[in-house]
């Protein structure tokens, strides 16, 4: 009996240590292919030389945004964008062996991040916005998250151009230590509720 209590105690202690070590550095993790990412990446060091971006990607980018004179490029690991094409954070997953490329640029004083595969296919465009559509704001204020704090940075995400019918709004919310990322259609329909760990 004493031996089983001792084993139970040791197991619980080990589990606690493992959980504590996982939570000790929440700025690091791994993407699905075990590529490391860090939420506190020094983006000035992570920038790619534009000459290292495949010509298929830059050709498509400048065709999409011909008036853009300045852009910063970042390399990212590959990801499955076939279903949740909007659920990708272009700031987190920076790598030295890119499968995906992100161009960060400003147009009309708005920050954009265009995501491309290395074959030159556009995956999505993220545009930082200051306000949300009324239907999205109403959906949040009428939900279980009505008392949560809405993050400063909100994004409008679309597959190709601003005029796309299919747009998604990405909103960060938090209460205490709890954080979620919510994805809405313009009509206020919640598409995804993702807990941030």
C-alpha cells in the first residue's frame, strides 16, 4: 500500500514538473512539422533578402500590388491551408528554410501581410483594421465573451483582394490569463474559436 501511494506521489510530482516546464516559456513552441517558432522574434533579423524569394512569388506579388515600392519578406514553414486558409499567424512561424513567404507592406496607411506558397500561389491576405463590422462587434457583445477585453490589433483576412466576398475577421480577446482568437464572417457568424496557449 505504501509503495503504491509513493508511486502515485512520484507520478503526480513528475507530471507537475513537466507541466510547469511547458508553461515556463510560453513564447516558444513547434509547428506541425516541428519547426520552432517564437512569438518574440526579432523581425529585423528574420527579414529575407528579396533576392532569396522565388521569382514566381515576387512576380505575383508585384502584379497584385504594382504601386507598392517597399515590402519586407519573411520565410515560413509550410502549412495546410486547404480548409482553414485564414487561420495562420504570419508573425509567429518564421524559419530559415521557407515553404511559404509573407510580404509585409503598407498601402493607404494600412498594414498588409500577403501569404504565398513557394510555387507562387496566394494563400491569403491579412489587413490590419482599427474597427470591426457592426455585426461582428454585436456578435461579440452578445456572446459569452461580452466582458472580455478585445485586443487592439484586428485583422480582415481574404483570399485574394479587398473586394472578395469571402472575408474573415480575426479578433484577439482576453480575460486575465485566458486568451482566445475568434474568427468571424462579416455577418457576425463565428467560424472558429481558438484558445491561445
